[in-house]
C-alpha cells in the first residue's frame, strides 16, 4: 500500500462505534447476516465509506478497502 492510498483511507473517517462494528464483521470471518439486533446506522456508515458491502439479502461483507483500513489501524496502534 502506498502512502497516498493510506492517506485516502483515513480521509474516510469512521466513528468509534462504526470502527467497532467493522472489527466485529472481521471477527466473524468478514461477513455477517444483518439482523434486527445489528445497528443498521453503523453498517450504513461503513458502507458509505466503502468498507462494507451490504447485499439485498442482508448479508454484510467486508471489502478489501475495509480490510486495508483495519490493517492500517492495527499498525497505527
């Protein structure tokens, strides 16, 4: 990943709660079924940033950009 790509990732900031939701999806193997218990607003925030894809069937998938974002966060901490 180039510095320009990394900078682009952090130009799409997420709230703390949305970052936590993104980590939850990663811990579930990169995909999760959207249920009533899942926070729709957080999933939408991550989708708008390009970090998640939400299918018509309600399946949430971590995108490559989302994986790169989480990897970069882990290296920063």
